């Protein structure tokens, strides 16, 4: 009787439908579906906002190109135009356009160059365009300080980023003569990539070095012979750059020299720190010179050392470090550590950390945040370079390989 009257045992009832976990292909499709709209929206936003902006850098370039196209001098009396003479002829067609049209051309061209550079650099480390990594990187880049600043100012450095990626790709493919010729041509227009010449020395690429030197000298000579006020480049522009640019730009200098001026460091300390930073970058580059992917690391490492040691460095020049950052997926990468990416945050963030309401010293230190980021990244790379290479689990060092199509036998 007790058994008959006992309540029935409750049966477990599931009210939640458990879907099977997504497979790798489904996760990839989902990531692409989420990331591409975010990346495209961010890129469109930055393109529209920059196209209707003031484009302060382009104002100077446009004015110089317009003057040269009209038969006038390239360099103005205040020496605002500080590019080599050949750059004037490349900018002359922009000077024939209304200024706002020139802004749109430069912004869209610069954005396209940045996207192309990302695609190429990711391809060099084995990540194809169909991977969700591409929109993720584009999204981060579109929200970064360097790209936003360069496009807003109408600067051409994103085109130079594509040239840097092109030189690296050619070096990886063992096409030294085209790599050197491309580098020389770029340096004749704007010598921001001049540290890459030192990278060719570290990598032992003598043919590329010779090609770069011949191309740069030849094209610079063409510019000098065809610009009416060529002497100003030697008597005004070069001394100005050697002294750290114009005094009114000192608050925007993010190099160690800029920090020395802002913080009142002694000259000896300034020089010592600059030499130490550049020397450390050279040491790390030398340690990594023999790997199959060495150009991807050596080139941006020497750019990083130059940013620190130069008499003047813009924070937006951080964009030239992108080739080093895309190597993070490799087991032997120099940037597989949280301090490295803390440094990346410091020089890439758009967050305004400096506050005028705080004391002067604190505000100055916060404004120099990109400099501290460069230093942290360099130190992190030095620590990683000092460690032995990772092994594959059986005690053997990890093999470093290059994907077929981007390498040739030595």
C-alpha cells in the first residue's frame, strides 16, 4: 500500500535546448560576419571624417605643389614645406585640384594604401584575406591613433607604410634589386624610411643596398636639377631638420630628445639615452638577422630605434611598426608578451590621458605616452630576443619557415 501511495519519481525535464558546439568552419564564418561590418563601418567613418577635415599637413604640401606647377618656388619663406625636391613634382598634380578635392584624393588613397599594406603583411605571415584576422586587424587599425592622425592631417605616410611592406615582401622573396630600387625611390620623395637602409646592412643584402643608393641619388638629382629654388633644400631644410624641426612643434615631439627638452634633462643624459635606445634596437635586430622571416622584424625594429633616437618623431609614425606586430601569431615572435602589447596600447590608443587640470609635470609625462610605449615595446623585444628559441615539444628548436610563393632558395 505504501508503495502504491508513494508519489511518482519526478523525471528530469530539460527546458533548455542544447545546440551542438560550432565547428571551426562555422566559427570562422561567424567571426567574419561580426568583424567585417565593424571594420568597414569604422573605415568608412574615418574616411568621411578625414575628407571633410582641415588636413593641416596637406595644406602645406598642396600649396608647395601648386606653386611649383605654376612655375614658382617650391619652398616657402617660413620653410613649412620640408620634403626633398622630387616630392614637389609628385605633389604638383594635387596642386592643380581645388584643395578640398585634393583632400578627398589623399584621404581615400591613403586609406586604400593602409588596407593594402595590412593585406600584404598578413599574407607574409600566412594569413589570407578570407581569414577573420584581416577584418579584426583593420578594425583595430581604424580605431588607432596613428591611422586616425595621419588621415586627418592629410599625410602621405600610409603610402609609405605600403612601400615599407612592399620592400619587406621583396626582401623575403629574395628580390633584392627591386627591393632596393623601391626603397631608394621612396627615400628620394620622403626619407622617413631611411633606417631601412641600415636594415639592409644588418641583413647582409648588398645588392639591395647598392640599388637603393643608386636610385635615391639619381632621383634626388633629378629633383634638384628641376626645382628652381634647389639651394633652399641645403641651406634651410636640412639644417632645420637636423636641429629637430621648428620650435613651435616641440610639444608634439615624442622622441627621447623631445622628452629631454620637455623635462629639462641634461644634454649628456639626452645623448646617452638616445644612443642607448638606438644601440639596443640594433642589437635586437642583429640577433634576429638570420631567420627566414628576418626582414619582418629587422626593418620595424630599426624604425623603432630611429623613432626613439631621432631629433624629432611624430607619434603617428608608430604605424611603421605594424610589420613587427603582425608576427605575433608566430611561436618565435618578439611580441608574444603582455608588456609588448601594453606598449602598443600606449602609442596606439586614442584615449586622451593627458589632463590640463593636473600639475604640469604629470601632464607632460602623460603627453609623452607614445614615447613610453615605444620604450616598453623595445625592452620587451630585447628580453624576448635574449631568450632561447621555443621548441616544438621534443627539445628541438621551432623551425621558422616561409610560405611557398614568398621565398626563394638562397
